[in-house]
């Protein structure tokens, strides 16, 4: 390709595009692109950092290159070291930043010693260096990231407390029954779980965290605190360049921003009013954009959105797999099928609206997940002759 394509961001989306096309990849981190989904396994000591490296890019990535300014008129990107990088097409894959909660004891970007988000490989390595058997660790946030971090810390022998402001763990992905089973499993790993629990502040001594304060006055001793309170799209570079930004960088079906020479993909992009923040959509967006950039005309290449499936494996003496997709809480008039096996800690549920599968959750037994995911992703009418119970059989009712 003669077109100069510059990609800002070496995460999942940017690395995938750089595997598909010859681009100049500007990666802010000093590490080669890696699989962020596996960070908990690095923290647990299961994988060495090099094991989670992503496949190589077609051109060598420029690591440690932080983009600080876009000149849309000149079509250049300025890096923090003063380097100018010219482009014909620019792709913003800047990802997301961890949300830092408004707590007493957290001021500005500088965090007390022992307090870390759980977003990058450097975060993971810093936590790994701090954790040893008996260390008191508090994880703030009971979503997917917080549960993963708590599990990894417990595997390393830390005394872990997991705090969740909401009513249950992973409440965005799981229904009440599945969340209760997940909590039982997490507690069986030795993690103390507190739900409906608001953290109000951190205590420090000599610049290091010593405790976490709860809004009800209770105090949790802590030598390590993990902030797993969600993420926000990283949009400052785009906003300063004058691009349209809502929650994320607004893109059309060609993943093009308000500037026709600039695209955005991954966690930073907002398509049709939605920011996904998951690896699956980031990969699909990168693949679609590669086709757009290769096509003579982009008219026939469109991104129409992604139906994202959430999967998580909690290892331990009794590993637990879970998967969730779509709407797991039924509306009035929906059909719901549930199967539970308490002896195996297994739970399966699907929600059907009219003749469409609109959501489901599987915990402990994922044998049917492939067929269910295909039925959901295809958004096709379910066959009239198949009883709903067949959706939860091991073949998803395909036989």
C-alpha cells in the first residue's frame, strides 16, 4: 500500500489492524502489544508476561511513543519526544483509561504506594511485585475486572476483600441467580465479598496505603488496593483535535470520524451511540476497517455493530466458567428457560422474545454456548418445531 496509515495505540484494536496492514503503529507502552484479557493470569503467576504477547505486526511498532497532538491541516501526529509522524489516514485506537473513584486520599494522578488500577501490563507487574502470601488486599469494584483481579490475588495467597457498590457481582452481565453462584465460588477461593458497600476513602501513612474506609464507618486494613471501577474511553487527543466526541469518538459505519481522513476503533470509538469496551468488538472493528482501507470504495464495507459475548474462567481447585450475552433479565411477556444443577454449581438460562433469542447466561456448564451464541449473533427466527428447552441442551438444539 502506498497510503501512509498511522495507528495511535498498540492495544487489541490497533495491533489487529497492524497485523492486517502495513502501518506505522505508535504504542505508548514500552511493551510489545499484548492480550489484555490475560493480565489476571499474569498476576496469578500462571503466565509469564511474554506469553501473552500478541502476534507480530507487519511493520515494527514504535514502542514508548506517546502521541500528544494531531495537526489535521498538515496531517501530522506529534509525539511527546517532539517527533512528527505524517499520515494519509490516521487511526485512533487509544483505548480507555481506568476510572479513579472520588475517594478521600486520592488526589490527582499520583496514587499512594500500594494503590493500583488494573489496566496495563505495568499495573499487573507492579501488583505482582507487591503480593505475597498473607498480604491484605482490597479490590474496589465487583465487575468483570474486579472479580478477575480478586481471583488472581487469592491464588497468590493474599487475604482478599472484594467490595462492590451494587447489589451483586457482575450485575451488568449476570442475573441474580448466576451472580449468587459466582459469589459462592469466589468466596470458596478465600475472597471476602461485600456488596452494597460504598468505599469512601483511603488511609495512608508515609505515602503508602494502610486501610480502606467504607461509608458505614467500617475500616478494612489494606497493604494493596486494586481500583477496578470501570473504564472511560480515552478521547482527549481526539477532542483537542476538534473531532466529534460524545462518550467516545463518534464514528460512522466506515469507522470514520468527523474528519474523513481519521478513523477510530476499539474502546475509544462510539458507533451508533454505543461504546463496547470489549475485545471482541475491537477485533471486529479492526477487521472491518482493514477492509475499508483496502477497498477501492468503502460503499460495500460497513460496520453494523457487534453482538458481544462475555466469557470468564475462574481457576482454582474447582474451576468455574461463565458466559453471558444480550439481555439476561426478562421483560414482561418474554419466555425464559432455566436449568440449574446445584450439585455441579451449573446454571443455564435463555431469554426469548417473540421468535428471537435475546440473551442468556451459562455458568459452570458451557457446552451449549457455541450454538446459543450463533443463534443470538445471527438474530434469526428460532425454528417453530424446536421446544425452547432444546436451546439449553449440549448441542443447542442443532441435532
